């Protein structure tokens, strides 16, 4: 009998470990930069590759570009960039609605 392996959804800590550590008070890596699409939280999820914002790239994802703060990609939603701009740093990071939405999106659309 074959076994079906069910993969648990990834957490924000697994998707963006450097940002998770920085945002929960564990120190900040020199590579992180909330204002740079490559080094922002979404950029880390893509392995620090900013191709996800290029519409001609195979990695392009309008939702991810929106989470990163690219203008016009997310309407009426707080971006991950805005969370950092408002210095929203807390141990309750995984309960922040935008972080939850990003993690859900990542698991549904980018985890294979």
C-alpha cells in the first residue's frame, strides 16, 4: 500500500527566517532591507531574487509583488512593507493579518 505524504504548511519563520529573527528581536542581518524588493521579506522568500516583480519573469507573482509593496498590486491591504514602516515588531508576528495572508498565499501558490 502506498503512503500519501501530507506536507504541513510552512510558517513565516520557515519562509523568511532572517526577517522572522529580526522582527522578533533576535537581531538584524546586514542583507535585510525593507525598501529593496530583493532584500525585503518577500525577496527572502524567493531566495533574494527580485524576479518576482518582473512581469516577463517565470517567477512573476502579482500577489507577492503586492505584499512587497509594489504600487497597484494590492488594493486596500496593508503591505508587509507598511508593517515595517510602522515598526510593527512583536512576538505576535504570525498573528498579523497581512503576514497570515502572505503565508497562506505562499503555501497555496508557491509550495510544491
